[in-house]
C-alpha cells in the first residue's frame, strides 16, 4: 500500500524479464480507476505513469498475472 496526495503522478516500471499489464481492479473488468488505461502492456524496462486526481482507495493487479499477489497493490489518495 502506498499513500499519496491528490494530483500525485505514480509510475509503474517493469524491472522484470517478462511483460506485465498494470490494471485497475476488479479483474477482469479493470474499471475501478477512472481514466486509467488498463490495456497498456509493459515490456521489460517500460514504464507507465498515472496522475490520481480524486481521493479514494484504489486497488490494482497485473492483468497478465491476476492471481499473483506479488503484482497486486493498493493506492490511497488523500
């Protein structure tokens, strides 16, 4: 879990050797974070940034590995 303030840009960077796809929960709808593009696949070395404009608690997962808890997290926006 990470806590940030409204207007903060968060960046996901793929430091792995395989592709990942950051996606908003719930799987497979991926629609709980308004404006977040859950269709972007990150190849090794790629990054994806998103600015959280609304307060709330948002969960995300790796759409390519949705059951792997290593690739799940929560963003709290205050």
